[in-house]
């Protein structure tokens, strides 16, 4: 019986592929495009391919296909897929029949489900051989409508693509439960013809894509239609999906390629570092000289300036230093100090204008400094400050940096980056000081805040939205005061106190956005050594709690490794104690003890972090977070295991321009790292909604954000984003 069933499936598979192959040889095509299937993963109609979504692309799609072994009907699915690595695709799916029906009512709500999926392409197989991938959809969860695991191989030809694989599902006799295969032909760039056997049915369809010449801002779009099927429940139906692909953000792939740190031994001088083929970084003390033997750029000073103790020569020395400070002040940098140490120029400054990513500030500042550097300065040291604390030191050679900015992409860059010692500011004789803004300049940050419940038994989407206004005032080195006021804007019914039509309270009333100060605190950060920080926080948090906590973090010399700990205690404010205990009899006054390890893979801009201990709500266990950066945008995959298991996706978006508004008396800006996430419970029979599981206590101005550029201020990060130094300098410093 099993062999006859397998034979029938093999026959259907061969018929679909043979029929498609006949069309293949008569087609003139450009190569099949890899686009989302009806089920969300990249592939054909129901069959996946072994290719993944392009790195740095977010694919958003709508599909009306709901297909099982016993049913095939039109419903609604919104699917998001993210190409987070060249060989890894992550995504999520929300499927529903009705938006507002309550599943507890007698009429029911039909299907309402949230699930996750992933696909991993084996990276070490040569591309000209074939591609091989493993994948899974509907990971864990209470109700599994789409669960399947599969292995698939694909081969891309000039005129199309062929996919062959096998899958296993807990939902038998449907797509991906057995052997499958597909063939997609592309007679024109905008048209694809698809034939597939999905392990249960033979399907034929079409793909329409927007030609590359018609795309704007890198946005791609496609439409797929399942036009015919021999399936019992699907033969009389036509399903479709429409998708758009959006670049997540500026990444290193947008810049010219480089070959950094090339080793070289010259016949003339073995100590000279070779100029990389297409630019890059060299770290030796000697650089290649131009073929003419002369500098290609003229320094500001025409001859070396000697440091003496005579008043005249001292004034001559200070004048160009003050000119550098003036140029930086005009560029709206703050707390500027310029001095000398031997033959090196030292400049310290604080950036509060390029808040999305401080590497932009480094690029702009180095351009302004090296344009005005005198000849006797062999090196330029830039000390980047945050709250008057030196957090990063970048070293360049002035002539080389000017050539790097002005020349073609083949100009090498001498660049060193390191964490400065805690006493570095006291070791330098500062001779010129300036600042664009007053010392007590307030900064106001505006950002939305959303609490939401997605695909629950009550509704498809419930929300409570507010506007958060954050006011920050720097006091002395490492110290600041901050307050965050929350203003509710709108919310759905389930966040209301009472629903008269249903004679009950809103299901999520306790988690609504509330009016008032959400947080106000006093913070003191101390830099203990070059890479060890400790920060003390005390104040009011989460509306109702007063308390304190400490965060201590250490980084390795390159910044690739970080070990941190958080310890604290919160107590309910007396004024709110009675009301809150009435809403929740189990409410506790939390104490938390957490230890974390983070590894940053600078080659991929990926941070992997594990946290263990007692979390904010008293739940004990661990969580794993993987954060994929694309320029200033990030996608995070979360796994939580405390009182229950959850997986989630989180988006981090900059809601402010690369260069913010700044005046001498104050600043108004958007939040540079606004985030929103969704999660679903796994490995349980039920899928109850939780808002605070494995919650890490934090403040708006913790170490990673205020001092470490959202955990991207490290020597490894700067060295791997040297292209952005040039791009920012050329864009913002004319």
C-alpha cells in the first residue's frame, strides 16, 4: 500500500517536471526570480526553494490561501520574511478568517493564528553546483495549521530554476508531507511560469514581477497566482499572493567592496603595507607613497611649526589648534578640546547631532580636523566623548586620511581604533576649548509607544498607543537627569476598563498605556578602566515603582565580547499600592539579578546575547537574543524560557534623521532606536498572552544607548565600517 502510494506521488512529480521541462527548452529567459510562495517561504507556489531572501531585504506579503488535507479555502494571511544573513531567512505569519469575532462566542472566530518560520541554506556548497536548504514553518505553538519541516535542493539555470525535496508534517496528506518538486521558467524578466508537485497536488501558476528598470528606491514587487490544480478541494479555486521587498537599511553591501588588511612584503621595503586592491585598512606605521614621491594633497600649513616656549611661537602653535576647534564648533559638536602630545594632535569632542550612528560623527569630525592639521602632526587622535567620558579613540594619519577622502576607492586608509584609558583626558595638555551648546542644554526626544496583542481569541489586533516625551539634562561627567512623560493617544476596546456591550472588563486593561511620568531618574556612570563601566540608576520606573539598579559591563579590547550584570530592587509607590493590588492580587515587588554574555560578529553585524537569572517579574530562567543590523535598522530573534517558552521577532527602527536638529539652547529629536516586537508561545497546549515574560529591566539612558552607540561603538565595528566614514564625511561636510 505504501509503495503504491509512493509510486503515484512519483508519477505526479515526474509529470509536473516533464511538462515544465518541455516548455523550458522552448523558452527564452533570463533566470527565474526568487520570490515568496503562497505560504510565505521563498519558492514556487506551495513548494519551497533552497534559496533564501536576499540579505537586508524585508519581504511583506498578503496571501489568501489556506490549504489543508481536508480543506482549501480563501482566508487572510499577512507574512513577513527577512533576509538576515546571506544564508538565513526568518519570518512570521498571521492568519485569520475574521478580524473582530470573539472566539469565546458561540459563532466562533474561525482560524486566528500567529506562527514563525525559518530557512537555512547550507553555505559551504559552491554556488555553481547547487543549493541545499533545510526549513521549518509554524514552529511550536498550540494550534498548528501550517506545521512542516523540509529539505530541498535547487539549481538555478539561465532560463529558470528547478527544486527537488522532501518534507514531513504532523498534518498528513497535504503539501510538504512527502517528496515534492517544482520548475519555474522565466521567458521574460517580468513573467514566470510555474509547474509543481507539492507532495499531494499538481499545481500550475504564474508569477508577475516588476522589472528592475521600473523599481524605485530598491523596492521590489511580485504577484503569484495558482491558476490550476488537480487537488480534490482546490481544483475549482484560484489563490494568489502579492508581495513587496523593501531594503531594511544601509549596510556595507551598499558601499564599494574592499579587501581590508592585506598582507604585503615589498622588494623595496618589507615593512611597507600593501595598498589593498579596492581600498581598505592598513595598520602598519608606513604607508605607500604616491608614484611621484610627493604628497597629492596640500596641508594647511606650508611648513612645520616648532613648539617652543616663546610667546610668539606659542601663539603660532595655538592658532591652528583654535581654528580646528572653531571648525568643529561650527559643525555643532560640543565639549571640544584640542591639544598636542609629542608629534600627535589630540581632539576630544562630544556628538549630539549624529544620533542614529556615531560613526557618522567620527567621519565628519576627522575630515574637519585633518583638513586643518599642521605638518608637524604625524597622527591625529580623535577622542569621542559621551557625557564627558572618553568612550572611543580613533587614530588616523592626516595626509593619508585626506587622500582617502579625496581619492578613488583604491586609496588605502590607515586606521586604528581602541578603547581609551579612563584617565586619558588628564594626560593631554589641552590648548583650545570650545562648545557649540551651553552646558545645561536640555534634549527632548519624542517617540511613539505601542502595547499590542496580536491574533488572540478576542481580536486579530488590539493596541494601546501613546506619545512618550523624554527630557534629558547632563549634569557633570557621567551624570544626567532624565524624565519620560507618557501621553495616551488611542486604544482598542480590550484595553478599556469596562465594556458595557459585553458586561466585562477589557482583557488587557492592566497593560494599557497610562498618563503620567513613566520614568524619572538620576544616573551616574563611572568608567573604571578602558573597557569596564558601571552605572548606578535611582528613581521612578514603570509608573508605579521606585527603586535602584546597577549595570556593570566589560568589553574585550576589540569589543567583540561583552559580559554584563544587572542587579536591582523595585518597590511599589505607597500612593499606588492599594489600586494596583486591587487589580492584581499576585503583584510582587520585584528584585532582579541577571548576568549576560554578548558576542558581536563584526563581519556580519550580528550580536548574539544570552541572559540568565531572575528577571523583572520574578520569573527565573534564560533568554537568547540574536540581533541582525542593517545600517541603523535591526531585526532581532528572541527565545525566552522562564515560566513558559516564547519565540519572537523584534524590529529596531531609527525614527530620526541621520543628522538631528540642534540649537545652542536645546534639542528636539526622534528616537534613534525605537523598537516593536511580537511573540508567540511554543511547546504548550494553550497560547495565553503574556506581556512581561523574561523582561530585562532597563532605563531609557542605559549604557548601551547613551555611551556605546546602541552597542555599536567598538574598534571592531569602526574598522568594519570604514566606508561609512567616507560616505558621512562627503555627505555632511562640504
